[in-house]
C-alpha cells in the first residue's frame, strides 16, 4: 500500500485533469473558442517560459551534444520509416509525419515535471533540442511540401524565429551557455526571478491536460487507420529508443533521470502543430484522432514510468 500511494500521487492528478477536460466538452463548460483562447495563452505565454526555464538550467556538456545528435537522427529515421510504412495505411499523404517528431512542449515537459519535478526539466531539455531543430527545419519543410505549400529557407527561418516557443528555447540556450542564468540566480534578485518564472509556468501542465481531455475522441470509421498508425509508431519508437539508450549509456554513465526523459520522449505523440502548419483537408479528423489516441498511449507509459520512478 505504501508503494501504491506515491504512484497515485503522480498518476491521479493527470487522470483527473483529463477527465475535467472531457467534462468541459461534454457539459459545454468551455466552447471551442474558449479552448482556442486557452491554447493561445499556453502557446504564447506559459509554454515559452517553461521552455526558457528548462533550457537555461540545462548543463551544456557531452550529454547535451549526444542528446542532440541521437534524437535528431532518430527523428529522421522515424520519418523515413513513415514513408516506408505509408502504403499500409490507405496511402495517407500525412501519415509519415505522425510517425516522427515529438510533442514535448505541450505534453512532454508537463508529464516529466510530474515524474521528476520541475527542477529536473533540464534532463528533458537535453533530449528535446534535437527534435526542436528537426521539427522547425526538416519536418515543417517536408510537411508543407506534402500539402502543396511552397516553402523556402527564408520562409522557414522567419516562421521559426517568430514562433514564441522557439524564442523561449533560443533565449534559454543563450542564457544557459553564457552563464547569465547562474549569475541571475546568485544575485539579490534571483529569488524574485525564480518566483516569477514559477508563477507563470505553474498552471501550464494542468491547462495542457485539460485541453488533451477535451479533444480526446474516436470515430468508428477511423479505428483501422488510427490503430495501425499508432501501432507502427510505437514499434518504430521502441526500436529507436533501444538503440538510442544503448548508444547514450555506452558513452555516458547510466542516469535514471536521463533514461526516464528518453523513455517519455519516445512515447510522446507526434507534434500537435501538424494542423496549424499544413492544409490537412480531409485528413484533419484522422490526424486529430491519431494524436488523441496516441496521447492515451503516452499516459499509459507515464503510469509505468511512475512505478519505475519509485523503484
């Protein structure tokens, strides 16, 4: 019983927030316009600050370099696997993009903070950098091309620079690498700075989980394609996780926090930004349903990680 309670302390808040999100939709407590407003607050304010906090506290060492190379390569391999497996899912032109990339910003940091504490977010950041650069360069370029949108290097760079989440990452990296973060923390205003950051970031996890619960749905006619897509993603990510962890811990000493960050990363669904950056047309429901159901898989793995955390 003593072992179960700590697990429930991590898992039940997630389940409760998902249920509250479902109730918000079922009881029409929050309209779609209201949900869009919540998403806007997260995307433009709280999430960039969460990312800033994670990256400015990251230890930029061999761990970060390895994490970048391994995860960036894994994303490329996953996308290639998506192209190869696409013929088994009714030739969906966007299916390969559901097999690559990770929704770390809107989900990964929230769940990892519950697992290891917000003071350990730097571990997630060390494996997130590779996929951030992959998503905002290779991934979005190919995604837009797949939906007939003309893209060029200038357009991609401008889109990346203007994105608040990427700005949070970039500023966090600069502050972290230059040592400015440590200087601020050690200064007389360090406590005030930390409290402001904490106040802004605190509601993020709860709001994200409410959004996920609100959008969870499954249409019967989509069961086949969605289940196939998720099964392929889980299989591909399981293989990539094993290879990545083997390489990482063959070079570095085993670190439980880093290992949990890697497992959680590879369990995450594809980026939620697919409908924002691509004209999904008739595949819109298939995309959103797959992301929703894949999120449930992530929550299940999160529960298993909760048990592992306390072992």
